[in-house]
C-alpha cells in the first residue's frame, strides 16, 4: 500500500543513515505487466523486457552509490507499473523531505529505447530533460560526458540547437512536473539486434550502470557538498 505517510517515512529512512547532501532518486519506469515495452522475439537470443532491464540497471547503480555512501532510493521497488502521477507525487515528496534536511534531490529515470517504426530500428544513446535552461541540463551534460567514455562505441544522439547535448521535451511529465533536477536516459535501442545483445549482457549492463554512477558522482562533485 502506498500512502503519503509511508512515502514520507521512506524519505526519512533514505535520509537518516547518510549525511550526504545529495539524495538520488532512481526510477525504473514500466512494470512487469506494461504492454509493449519489450524487444522483438529474436530467433537467436532472449527477448528483452524493459521493466526487467530498467530494474537491473537501477539496482546496480544503487549498489555502487551505497558503496560510495551517496544516499539513494528506488522510486518503484515494486515489479508492477506505478502510475506516472503517483511517481511524480512520490518524487516531489522525497525532494521536499530532502530539502527540509538541507539536501538536494535529483531524479534519474532509466529506460531502453524503441523505434516507432519496426522496419527501421533506432541506434544510439540519449538523455532527456524538460524544456528550458535548468540544473537538469548540467546533470544531462555529465551523463553525455560519461556516456562518451563508457558507451562510446554507440552513437550519442544529441540536440545541439540550444547549445547543449541533451534532448528537451515537456512530453515527459516525470521531468517537467517534478521539482528537482531530473533526467531520463534512453539506453540504446532494444529493437536493434546489436544493441539489444549488449543490453542483455552483464558487461553491457555494467557499463550502462557505470555511466549513470559516474555522472551522479560528477554532479555531486560539482554541486554536492561532500566531495567524493
Ligand atoms: Zn521506457
């Protein structure tokens, strides 16, 4: 059962054991039963289920952040789909709670991409923020830097029109209606055979998780107060 009270309790619990100024909120989008959100059924390898992939990445990131003593919480520990409205509400409760504790929350939503046209699979990695010049852009910039380091074998999909690499939209309400810096990563295309193979592999998942952890550390180094 999700109530505002247990969300508040969660914020407090996440805040308590660690004095770090940053609270990292990790979202893994989609649930076990979300329709679509999976790779094609390949003839020569497993089908990728996005809910499982997203969870596998956020769990890896959470583990690394735990080792680095950066406070971190999973927005959706459940396997089922939690509505976007609920996730926005929960993020904002966590962000307010963090602020009361003198800390700053950031939200990272992890996904795998799919092309709208099954005949033309997409290719590459990208990161989204809401429109406008915000602190989310700084976080996204760090993600692009780390992605070029760890996922450089794949194209980085950028929108340089506004002078930075991240792609901007207000279509993702999780980014535009949350009160803390927020980015959404689309980690390669699950409908692309080569990229999907990488997403299914342990090495691929470790590199994607590492990209996230490093970007969070970069952000903490620049905007946090505990210099790890
Ligand atoms: Zn997704």
